[in-house]
C-alpha cells in the first residue's frame, strides 16, 4: 500500500517477529509500520503503533494526506516543525512527519541529528533485550539464546509470573533483569508480585498498573525500592507532571506515543528538571524509528532499543549494536539511516 503526492509518500511494511511476541494484552507474530518520505527523499520518518492502542491506519493516513495537500513549504528550522504539523491526528502519524522534517533539516546541514538538536552525543549504553511472555521453559530457552545481551527485559503480567522469572534467572544468572507488566496488574497485585520477585535483584519495574491509574503507579512506588518506570502512562508533557507528583521515579519515552522528536525532547528536559530517570524505548519498529530515538541517548539512563533485533525483515540499516549490545548511531547526516534495497544496488 502506498500513496504518491507532491509533498510526501507513505508505504506500509509488515514486520515479521522472530518469535511470537506475547504481552499482557495478547500475542503477535507480525506488526505494521509506515515509512513516510518527504518529496525527493529529503527526509524519512516512521509510524508504528501496537494494535492494542486502537489507532486505525486510516486515521494516520488522513494526517499525511492533509499534509501532502498543503501549499505551505516545509519548515526551515526545528522550532517551526511543531506548528507546521499541528496537534491534530494520532501521535504516531505526527511522529512520522516530525521525524522526517528533523531528518530533512539535519541532512541539509550535513550533520548527525543529535549534533543539531543541542543534546549530548549519544553514549554507548547497552540496550535491554526483550523476553516475551511464554511458558517458563520457553522463556528460559530464549534467555539462554540471548547470551550476548547483558540486560534482559522480562514481560510479565500473566499467571505465575514468579515461576517465569525464576526460569529466566536460572538460565541467565549473569544478566541484569528488568520486568515489564504492560499494565497487567492492579496496584495491590503489583505490590504483592514485587515482594515475590524483588529477590531476583531487579533493576526496575515498568508500568505495573493501568495507563490511567497514576495514583496506583505512585502507590506501587511507595511500596518498593525499585524504580517504577511509566510507559503507557506517559503520553504527554502533562503526564510527566502528574507522574512526578505521584512519586514515580522514572519514565519510558517512546517517540511514537508522544508525537516525535520535538515533543520527546521537551518531555525529556522536563523529566530531568523533575529528577526523573529516563528510559528510551521503542515500539516494534524498524531501524529507522529506533535510530532516530537513539540520537537522544546522551540524555538517557537506560536504553530499551531492541526492536530491530526482534524482527526478521528490517528494511533499513541504521543504528549498530556492538558485542556488548551497546547502541551506536550512524555518523552520517540526519538520522543516518539507509534503505537495504538501495544499499544492495
């Protein structure tokens, strides 16, 4: 599926997961991502959102179709991007435009994106590698196969979480373990589950309760020494204020949730002012979207940028993972991503 206009094009990719990806919301073997390209390939962006967010493709396409019909030229500065895009439409659709417009300006300047954003150069932090919910033996097998990754993020939020985590810990006693319930527990359940699993030496717990239960997030944080990190609960700058007021100690920023690099950077800076720790995350995306996020790694405490490792048909070449699973961004201008098909010609 694709569309051609005077201003931009968009094309859909079906991404194939290397292993079934089961969360508290359900299981997936494929995900969908849109590649948005400004006219003349001047800039690239990506839109990717899990089906459980309930955002229809048609709603995202409507944003790009409206942008394509506009006679107003593309912005000449980063500060003009937000006004050019506007606030209407789903966040992933706005993210793709925001990303492409940032990429365009950095390419024109001949500099890597992070250098023009005024952020510290990305530090080579290790990414976590995700182990989705499965039977305990299967999770242990996947953890053992992921021996090159020093940090594992374990998806929980189903029955028998402690047994699943114990199987992973036994298979990888060397690993740093993070857990992510994807809003799968109530506040009281979360406190009880954490008492069971804290002895495994966890680094953090991500989104233990429902997205809108900010008070519940704070309640869980008050009952554990682990950093509680908000993921689904963080979708705007106002959410940062509410989470900090509730006592939550960290946020997981994903560009697709918040509308792109511009909004993401504003959230990061405010989170730092409020003393929150920063995890940079991703949806199931290609190297295009994940590399754009990696340009902000100089502001992060932790990285969860493993999506390109979880899919078998990534169409792009971008960020690089070294032997210690540390993330490195390309040196080229803009986001720095190239198409594999173009590279093979």
